[in-house]
C-alpha cells in the first residue's frame, strides 16, 4: 500500500480524526464481537465439583452439571463455541492414553449433554493424548521416551471418531504429529461424519507459556522435566509455520490455528496473508495468567488490557480467538 499523501501538514492533520469519539469510531479498522470468541473450559468427573486453578485466577475445573450452567451463560452472551479440555483421574492414565477413545469417557459424555442442553452452541474438542497419558506426552512413546508419529496418529483417529460420534462440531488436533489431519479427515469421511469440521493446531510452538494449562489438565506432574520440542515447533521459526499450515490445508483442515497468541502475532499475520483461510489464535494460559497477575497487583487496568490484547489478535488477522477471558469480554461488549 502506498503511503504517498497528496496533502501535507497543516492541510492534513492526522489528529483531526482522533479528536472526538464519533470520528474515531467512524474510522476504526477492527472490531471485537462475541462471535469472535471461543471459550476453553476444563472438565472433571463427578457432580457439583468446582476446583480453582491457582495459576489461572478466575478459571476453574468443573463437573458437567456446573458446565451446563456455563453453557447457558455462553449462549446468553452470544459466545458461539465451547472448547472442552479434560482433567481425568490418574488411575485412568496409561502409557498409550487409550482412555481418549472411550465412547463413555468424560468428553463424549459432556458433548452429548451439551448438545442436548444447548444445540445451538458449537462444541470443539481437543484431539491429543497428553491429558490421558501417564507420561504427559501428546502421544505414544518408545523406550527412549521419543513420541512415535504413526502409532500416535492411529490413536488420534480413534479419538476423533469417538468425539464425532458423540456429536462434536469441531475436532481440533493439537498434537503436531505429521499426517494426522489427512488421516482424521479420511476416517471422518469414511464413517459418514462429513460435516465434522477440523480446526488444525497447525503452528503450535514448544512454548513456555503453556505452564498453567498443564496444571489445569493435570499433565504437568506427569511430564516432569521432559519437553515437547521434538514435535512442537521451535519458537525461532516463522517460515516453517507456513509449511505446516499448507500441509494441514492440503490434508483437509477447515480452519487453522496459531498457538500461543500474543507472542506470535507475526505468524497469525503471515498465515492470514498467505492462505486467506479461517485463521484462529489461542490466547494461552500463560498470557491470561500474566494479565491477571499484573491486574491483581494494580500494575495494569484489567479490562482495558484484556480488550486491547484481544483487539490485537483481530488486527493481526485472526478470525477468532480462544481465550479464557471470553465471558468477561462478552459481558463488557453487552
């Protein structure tokens, strides 16, 4: 875009349009609406359970009966999608994470109940094994602790089919295994789930910003001192993200995601400019926790900082944002 201007100061005064609220609103380039938001929630088994998460103030693990009330609130606020993440009991966790494929497991039961209660609310489910494995990795491992790609993909396909059968609207593979999008798409088509959408975590970085999330789903202790650098992306890389996105789209992804969010807005912009497909970003647990902690200490204005951060995602090109602030934002927008 050319920056050449026909008029110069004083005939052109850029501050003129910033003087009043009405003219600032007239030229505002980006807007946040409730329809831009996906609300991630953490599920535990049982009834009448609400558990605080120390590293994520204001976010709770909750049992399904409590989640149904949250779903009602999301519908009332105009939030279009819930993203479900499980925190299961340790006795259900195994080396292969096979509980992820249980049709009567925590997530499938939640999907069915949510679709019965709020059929208009979109349900997105995480396709990954880390909440279900005894070692905290996103897949099956060999004797050296290395995550096996093809064997993991087979389990992810089973998990995705289980969620689709329960009624999930969107399955979101977050594991970063090679070829998993194509395998899941083929399986969905073969089983008749032709309308189940895939949101691929295409550019998911091996980030330090995930710490509070791992507390929330109970995988931090299992993971221990291990890391996920041999399958998640190197934070130093940008061009590689475009290759990952291109592959996932070619394999049948309907939407792509960049994760984390704020430190990777350059990746969001590059993806949107390059592919012009539905592009999402995840404002991850560490980003949320930093804003919350600073606000609680009086160092930042909570609501203004929250809204500015979300607007930055839109400005960078995100069509939507997964954020733990979703209900707070929607209430402010009301």
